[in-house]
C-alpha cells in the first residue's frame, strides 16, 4: 500500500514541476535571473530525480531478492541523484560563464567608444 501511495504522491508532486520546467515555465523572479535553456536543463534534472524516486518501488516489486533489490535501488537512486546534481551544477556554471562573457563584451564596447 505504501508503495502505491509513494508512486502517486511522488508523481503528483514532482512530475508537474518537471514538465513545467521542461516547457520553460518559471516564476518571474527566476526568469529574470536565469536563461531559458538553464530552466529547461533544470527540468531535465527534475525528470531524472523523478525517475530516481520511482526506481525504489519498482525494484521492490520486481522478482529480485529483497536484499538485492534494496542494493540496486540505492545504487540507482544515488547515481541518478548525482547525475541530476551534475546537470544543475553545469547549468549554474554555464550561466556564470555566459554572464562573464557579457560583462567582458560590455567592457570592451565601452572601452572602444563605439556602440
């Protein structure tokens, strides 16, 4: 019973957020600080986290031994969580480099005196 409740609750909470981010929707304050591609990358990361949350119950329902299923679920969930964290960190790093390039271009434009 708990596994069904987990699947329903997890999907009802995380999946709409992931789909909204994949479509590019974000609150106004987030859109003003973040580029659209970064919001979509975070949507992919949320989808990966959603899959990680589903892997535990699905492996418990499989025909694996309970110890094997628990081990495989922990490895799978950990790997997917690290992958999602890497996506978010890469998105943040890309934003940082993009802003830095814009600042450098603006300084070069100001120094040359040409619009």
